[in-house]
C-alpha cells in the first residue's frame, strides 16, 4: 500500500548537522532511541516544514535556534533545511503533479523561504494547500511529546478546531477567518471612508458653490467675450472700411515727384534765361556805346563838313564879292572858326580837332604862301573825304542800329519766354502745393484713423483682453454687431454682473476638482467596500452553513465512535462529546435555500457555529464527572479514544505521534498498537516511542543515536525483510 509521506530530508536542522534522509515506504514507522538523541527533533522538523511559526512550539526560543549551532567537534552550519516529499497520485494536494516536494529553509540572517516543487511560495498559500489535505501543525494529526492528553487538556474551542482539522473543515475555517478579517478591515475602512466623506462633504458643498459661481462667471465671461468680439470687430472693420475708402498717397507722391521734376527743369530754364539776359545787356551797352561814338564822330564830321562847305561857299561868295579883301581878314575868320570848333568839349572829337587844325594850318599855309587855288582844291578834297567818312559812319551807325534792334528783339523774346516760364513755374508750384495739401490731408486722415485704431486697441486691452487677440480680431468671421450701442450697454451690464460675483480664486477651482475627484473616489470606495462587506458576509454565511452542515453530520458519527473507543479503552463506562451551545435547528426556509440569520442563544454568547466541544464521561466503577478529576493515564486514554474516533470518521493522510503511549500500561499499550495496525489501512503512522509493544507493531524502525561530534545519527531497520542499513 502506498504511503502519502514518502521521504523526509533534514540538513542543518537542530541536531541533524549533515544531510539525513528518512524514507517512509511502509504504513507504520517507529522512531526509537535514547533520550536526548534527537528523536523529537524529527517531529519538530515535520511541524516546522508544515508551517509552524512559533519557536516555542518547536521547543526553542527563536527560529534561529533551529539551525545546528555546532559542537566542540563539529562546526556550526549557516542554514537549516527540511524537505518533505509527498505522493500526490490521489491529488490530495491540489497540484497537478504525481509527487510534491515541500522545502522550508532558514538562514542565520533570519531569511525564511518555502518552496513547492522548486517554486517559492507564501506561507499563507501553503497553509491553505495543506488544510485541504487535512494537515496541520497543532491538531490531532501531530501530537508532540508530552501531549498525550492533548484533547482532554485543550479548551472547548481548541477541541472543535482539532475536530474541524481532521474533518478537513480547517480550509473553510481559514477562509472564514480570512473573510472575517477582511470584513473587519472592510468595515473599518468603510467607517474611515464614511468619516472622511462626512468631513469632506461640507467643504465640497462650499467648493461646489464656488464652482457654480465660477461656471456662472465663465458663462457671463463667454457671453461678454462674444459681445466684445462682435462690438470691437464691428468698430475695427468700420475703421478698416474708412481706411480702405481713403485715397492712397502713392499716386499723389508720384505726381508730386513729377511736379518737382518739372519745377526743377523750369528753374533751370529760368536760370539759363537770367544768365542770357545778364550777357545781352553788356553786348547791347557795347553796341550802343559804339553807336554813340559813331554818331558823335558823324556829327563832328558833319559839322566839319558843314564848316568846310560853309567855308567853301563863303570863299566862293566872298571870292566874287571881296576878291580884294585882305588875306588877314580871311585868316582871322578861319581862325575864329577854328576857335569855335576848338571850343567843342567833346573829348571824343580830338581826332577831328587835329584834322581841323591840320586844315587850318593848310589854309594858313595856302593863304600865306599864295596858294589860294591849291587851298580851294584841298578844301574840296577834304570835303569829299569828310563826306565819305560821314557816309561810312552813317553806314556803320545803321549796322550798329540793326544789331541793337536785333538784340532788343531777342531781349523782348527772352522776356516773353521768361514771363511764360515764370507763369508756368507758378502754375506748377500751385499744383505742387495742391498735391502737398492732398497728401497732408490723406496722411492726417490716416494718422487720425491710426489714432482711433490705437485708442480702440487700448480700449480692448482695458477689458482685460490681450493684444494678440486684437490682432486676430481682424479675421473674426462671426456675426458683426448691428447695433454697437446696444452691444455696449449689454457689455456694461455683464461687467456689472461679473463685478457683483467677485473674483474667484483659481486655486479653489483646482481644489474643487481635486476634492470632487477625491469625493467620487471615496464614494466609489465606500460602495466597493459596502459591496465587498456584503459579499464577505454572504461568503461567511455560506462557509458557516457548510462548516455547520458538515460538522453537524460528522459530529454525530464522531460522538458514536468516541463512545465506542472510550468503552474499549476503559473496559466500559460512557462518554460523549457535546457542544457548549444548544444545536440550532435549521429552519424550513434555510433548507429551501433562503437566507436565514442564525439567532443567538439565551446567554447571548454566540450561536453554535462558534460553540466549543465539551467532554462528558462516566468511568466504570468511579464517580468522576469532570475531566480535571482524571489521572494522567486516564486523560491519555480519553484523548486516544477521541483520536481514534476522529480518524475512524475522517482518516488523515498521516499521523505523527511523539511518545503518546508513554503513560499507557501494557494492556492499554496492546490496545493502542492494535488500533494503530487497524487504522494503518487508511492512515500512515509515524510514531516516536520507547514502548517495546509499539515497536513490535512498526513496519520500519529508525534508531536515533547521538554521535561523538554531537550530531544525531540514524539507524534504520525494515522489520518485514529483517535488513539493517546505516545512514
């Protein structure tokens, strides 16, 4: 027959310094040896590997004392490790492997680890796994040294826990305890959340009012913004329209440049005319001076000619009348004539005077020399010469007069052109002044429009809007304000409403948002906790029903078996197990699957689900009604009766018993071994004993001794094959 616990390996655990392997091929294994050899350390190793956390249950002060601490002949080790190997063909452990290897390891640093098939696991998960297989560390499946009266000496609640562990209800009890712990945590958290919500709600209401004010303010601000956009967009487009309707100075500037160019050209022409006029007067004065001189010369010559002709005429007249007049008289007259001519005060007639003087000299010479006829001829010749010169002078004078007339005509033409150019210049200047006036007017309008634009932008910024928004306003496509005055009144009204609302701190809005989120989170958390609490309560009720139903059904059988084994152990008498609380009857509604709350008992101490187990007994030939009145041996027999009653109803995969038979006499020891052999068909036994009768019942016998180095050593004996091996 297969065994559930196949192998136990110890390394560095307590007195087992080196690696020690225990094989369990048979159903009953006995471990024997002298006191202090380390037999109970094997039981401690099993208990520790199955999840025991308290050092005192392992006969130590701290978990660190589980590691081999060394002896004078053997050095200490750094860790302790225990390995359990289980046969899982029947899937008693809920793992899909034929074999399950459980390892627990502890180091001197205090680090402790669990491994299932080389995969690290948590103790919580391990305990749940072992509970399903009805394995524990403190129940009836593992009775330690000196705990032979464990069942009798335990409290009613502990007895119930032992029964539930053997029945496999510990898994559900653990789940219930976990659910109750989680329920308590959920209710505690729910109370905290409710307290937080109660504390948060008034402040949240205040923040919500602030947010409502902000939303209203935001709505007003949005309406105001739209009105401002419409109003200022209308005014902006009006200014742009007026600006677009104005003339551009570009054409006028071009015309101005043309007029300025024409004026420059006219000024240059007038300058040229002025220069020409400045040159012509000099030439004209020169001609006129020459003409004057020619005229004077001509006049002098004419006078001289007239005198000569007069002289000739006079000579001719006097020749006939006064041929006999003396020469002195003629000379005197001629001298008088010369004097008269000399009296002419024209400095320009010097040449003529010289000639007349020459004539007078000639006449004197003629008169004095008797050359009267020759003088007449000279006068005639002189007359002809003077006459020719007068004619020449007249011709030259006429030429000069023509030049003068020509110059005067040119002067008159230039004066006329000058007047025309001056008039044209004044016209061009007037046109330029008109162009300048138009340009100035356009620029003035543009500046005025720009000032209005700047003023409009300043008014825009005074509303709290940015300059960038104003620049984008030109592209504003929404409906223009048809009635700007009405829009202005609406804006004023909205601003008054904003002023009445007052400023709202943005931090309050952020706080409102965060508080709202926190309130929503806490509300959801409260709902989740309430739902979790409800689910946990339902789970606890379901577990309670299951525990109650299975416990109730098994409890009757256990009670019957307990009575039977009690009579067997004591050779008569009567014993029974009873709950502290009266068993509640399941109502018809509960049987139909409806939820029913179990009522409390009369004492108000709780329902039967939490009721402990009491032991009532009557020993044969003794009046003992209390467990405290029993002797040590009697307590052990009662505990053994309870143990076999439990395993007869729900046999565990294996039992570990440490010197549980020590208080038994020979007859009871025989009864004990007989029962072990009977129950070995369903349960594997590992027994630490000093009793020879128990040893005889074992299939495999391990002997534990203490070596010279202070470490435990193992001797094994398989009684069925009578072979001995030393590990």
